[in-house]
């Protein structure tokens, strides 16, 4: 087997496969080629990723879904440059920000302090203390958290902490935002609101998102395109373009019917491991 | 595109859920907090003195070897006025500060070096813990051989008592940093030095303060042992005063010195270290609100 089969599911979403006449093809923000990652040695080797290929256009919102062990988090770590691939290449155009399931805010800093630190650690940082604080305040305002600048992270709710983490990623001026199940630990109500909030910010600020989740509905709610990964080893088995008009609701019939299609495909994939 | 109306609604909904999720932030006034922290301690002291008085009344030991609290406290008051005890306390505290400061520098250097390298840690990690468990009195014979009856002999033992605890605090602090913080730091662009300054050191702070506190306890004990064993003629220290009092069977004076030792220990531990520890824990949300 040399290439992965990429199945484009027609579903209820793609009326035609011919791209409209748009001469300059937008630059790929993320391009992953033949990416493999193995952990351990000898008989105990676990192949987390096997010759995975993926392209994400600049400004595109892509969701990765897959069952446990599909190497979603491994892939994000590789794209973020936190880990080295066993083979293959990863190219990212621009700066990457990474958000985790837990906000990973530093508890010894205030909310504003966390955002200011991200500004300070930028390689191109020229801002002085005062300017950093002003910039941090503006970023917190953009996630509707002005007024909480001097709180400590532990005083905030989980949803608020994730919004601070978003502001921190914007402080890095990330062109590519990698999100590792960022809303997985939140209650449904808060998660719905944060979907709206993330969509609003993505619309306003135009950045690229690679969003990992095992919640298929969440993927259908948010993504321009959903990429389904197989498990152990992880590789791309199917792609689903999502042409549902925004703003979307997670409980709309279109989102539900797409989620059903993808869930069926995912279950098929899981059955292979029985 | 989202139209203005739905944006405003979203903003309101977020503000609403934030308000619902946030708890009460009120903190009691300084006076109230100080009082609620102090009265149990005062009650405990009163209880201990009461028990002492009862033991005195029971004539368990002759009154000249086991004096009453009243006698000891009036002796303490007299000695504080006679110009001997205060300079002795000063000299002892100066020794403690000197020894502890040197131990702090050595402990931090040793701890940071060992924590940085896997090989060094496996080589010296258990060695440092071993040093920590060694009773400091056991160093005195060697210290006396090396430095004779001198200030240096006492400092030597104080440093050896405190430095391993401080080094261990640094090592444990760095070892126990949640990996998530290090990943977050790297994503934000922290490299070697900036990682140390902005992530590793602050993340290791609570355990480091724990090590400082333990180091102080060891330093203070070692110093008292040292002052009893190594008496330099003409130099009055708390330990020397105690030894004198014992030699002339002056129980009230002996116990007055013990009260001084206890008070200094409590002040440094409860006021200084516990205060720092509480502040750190409260800020990081590690303190359970009562």
C-alpha cells in the first residue's frame, strides 16, 4: 500500500465537485506528507501515525475526528513542532498556537499576566510593559473577558479559562490555531456558547484552524471540512466537506444528518478492530 | 457573517453564564483574618502553660528543679533587662542567618545543577536525601577536629544541616512541574533561559518554599546543638547561657532560654514561612476555603 485512499463522501453537502474558477490557489497553511510516528522499539513499537497526508488551506477550519488511538494528539504535537516525526514532513506557513483540553494557563500569573507573557515570549516582541498590558486588555476584551484581567485562573470557570487560552493564542498572533479537544471538558451549554464565540472570532480574524475532537456533532457544527482518521496506525480514511451555511446550530437537521453519516463511517472503522 | 443582533445576544449570554459560574470573591478584612489565625494559637499556648502550672502544683519534681511558669517568665523579664540575654539572642540569630544564607546559596546551586541532568540526579539525588536524614549532631566531632572550637565549626554543621533540604526542595520542585506547563511554555516560544525564568522557576516555587522551611528547621536545630557543644569562651549565646544555667543548677534561667528558642522558632516558621506558603497557595487556588 503506497497511498491512502481518500474517499470524498458526497453526503447531503456537496452539490458539485468542480471547483469554481479561482485562479490563485490559496497557499496551504499546513501541509503534511507521508508522516509517520512510532513510539517504543522492537515488538513493543506502537505506530501512532502511518504515512499520513493532509493539506489545510489558509483560513480553512478543519476538524479531525477518529476513535481512540488514531494519533490525533500526536499529529497536533508534530504540527506544533513539539515532537519530531519518525519520517515524513510537516510544513506550517506562519506561527502556530496550540490549545489543550485543559487551558494550561499558568496559575502563578493573573489572567492578564498569562496573556502578557505570551506577548513577551514572542520572538518579535518589542512592546514595553505598559503596551503589553494594553494589548492584553484589548485581547481579553475580544473574548468578552474585560473586567477579569486581575483574576487568577483558578477563580474562573472552565469555559472562561478556555477563552483566556484563546486570547493567549491570539497574543502569539498565531496564523494557525491547533486545538486539541479544547471544549471536551465543558458542559453542553458552555460548549455551545464557545462554538458560537470561536466561529465569531474565526470569522473576524481569519486564521487557520486544525481542531481535534471525538465529538462528531461538534465537528459538523464547526468545520469547513472534516477529516476522519483510522486507529492504530492513524491515517486519513475519509474526508467530508461541510457546506452547511454559517452561522450554524449544533441541533440543526443538516448538522445532525452529516454527523450521522460520519458516525456510521466511524463505527465501520471501529468494527475493523473487533 | 453573523449579524449584530446575534453578536449582542452571544455577548450577553457569555456574560450571563460567566456571572453564574463565578463564586463570591469577598475576603475577610486583615484584622479578622489575623484574629482567626491567632486565637487558636493563643489558646494552645494558654493550655500548655496551664498544664505546666498543674505539673508544678503536683510537686512532681522539687520546685527548684522544676519552677512554675510565673517564676520562669519573671526570670525571662529580668534577663531581658540585664544586658546579657539580648546580645546573646542577637549573636545566635546572626549565626543562624549567616549559616542559613550560605546554605541557601549552596543548596540552590546544587539543586539546580542536579535537577538539570538525569545522570547527576541518579548519581547525587539519593546522596542528598541521605545527607538530609543524617542527624546534624553526628557532624560535630568531625567539625571540632577540622575547625577546633570556633565559629566555623558551628557554621559548618548549620550549613550541612540546611543545604540538603534546600537542594531537595529545588529538585522536587523542578521534578514535579506538570508537563502541560512545559508544553504550553514551548508553544508560547519559551527557550532555555526564558523557560527557566518564566515557567520552571515559578512552577517550582511552592516545593522550593517547602524546602526552605524544612532547611530552616534543620539549621535552627543544628545551631542549638552546636551552641551547646561548642562553647567559645567570652561569647554569650543562647546555647552558652543554657549550658551556664545548667552548670549552676539555675532552672528558671535555663527554662527562660528554652522559651526564647521556642518563640524564635515559632515566629520564623509560623509568621515568615507559613505566611509565604499561604500566599502562594491561595494565589494558585491550592487553598481550600474554610
